[in-house]
């Protein structure tokens, strides 16, 4: 895997804009039925302007980017913090860059900085992943 | 203020069957295009023993217990004040369709920031398959908003 060096950018992933349908489907499929993501009345009572996306939906998008790059069987660690709430109509783009190459557990591994941004380039998720090469 | 004496509390473990239909639904909901996540044939062709659960699928398993987020009732939290702060996964194996996964979860830490306006509850979970193999670990940091502070 000599083509992977520090600074290598992995293929990015841009998603369709987040709709109420996106959130309803994700709520059902993930089992995360927290009404703040699917019930506008509830969200407004909680002081939010409207429903907003599950953080884990965007994390799943980051996961798709990672497993598009390398098979999931090579994924060792995957983490992020949720920096900014993802709103309805946001268009999320996931990207990742190799920042370290190292050996651990008898294999060659790459550490990546990964990020999700919205259409205004505001970072919504900031994290890292470790992938075996 | 949430009750800090609850740090270390372990919730009852529970088991979840990993169903093909559920994996397909999850793949569809996240817009997955790689068929190893929704086609048994594609998974076999790619050398996997069965359809794969996506990397973030352990989190949905947390939701399959007897109640949604038992920590809410346990710490008397109001779900409308809850945000997800961060999430970490470590993978020691894979989760496949047909597996039966035992989920354990405990309160690892609690602390606050901004003079108590935000409280953090850190949960640590493990996912073990029917063969006794620990396949994943997760750390989930919840943020609790205290608007009155």
C-alpha cells in the first residue's frame, strides 16, 4: 500500500440534503425514537427551532466513507465528537485525510482525521479513524 | 445536578438477534450503496459469512434493551434536554446477520462544564457475540443541558 502516505485524502462523500423523511427513516431503522428528531412540536417545546438530525446519522455517513475506502474488516477504531447540530436541508460532505502511519497489533495501520461539514463549510462532526492497511 | 454517586452503575445486559431485514433497513436509511450491507449474496461473494452490520450499528443495538436509554430514567433525566456529545467505537471483530449479541453498558464517568450548564454522562458498552467473542466496545458521551444554570 505504498500509494498511501501522510496527507493522502480518501474519497469524500456528499449526501443528499437532510429531509424530514431522512430523519423518520433513520429513527425507525436505528431504534433511536427520541422525538426531538421526528416531532416538530416536541422539538419546539424543547427550545429548538425545529427537529434536527441524529448525530449518529452523520456518523453513519462518515462510516460509509470509510468502508467505501477500505473493507470494514480493516476498520479498527472510529470516533467523533458532535460539534454542530445538523439541521433540516443541510447538505453534508464527509472527508478524511491520513495523518499517521504506524505498526500495531502486528499490522500496518493508518490514522485518519475525518470530518463532516455542512453546505456552509461548518464542521458538524470531527473525529478520527484507525484502519489496517 | 445529576447524581454523581451513580458512576460505576452497570445496567442489566440484554441480547439482540441481528436480523437481515433490520440490517437492510438500516443500510437503506443511511443511503448505503455497498451491497455487502443489504445483500446476502454480495456479502458471500465478498468473502463474508453473512451480511454485515455497518460500523455504527452497535449504537442501534443499545436501543434494543427493555427501555430506550435506561440511563434517562435511572438518572431522572428529561430526554428533551439531551444531546449527543461524542461517540467512539473500537472493533475487535465484526457483527453479522444471524448473530446474537449481548450488550452490556455502564456509567463510566460524570462531570460538568460551564459551571454546571452542561453535564456529561459517559457510558461504556460492550458487544459480545454468541461464541463469546467481544466484537466491539463503545464509549458514548451524553450532554445534558441545564438551561436554568
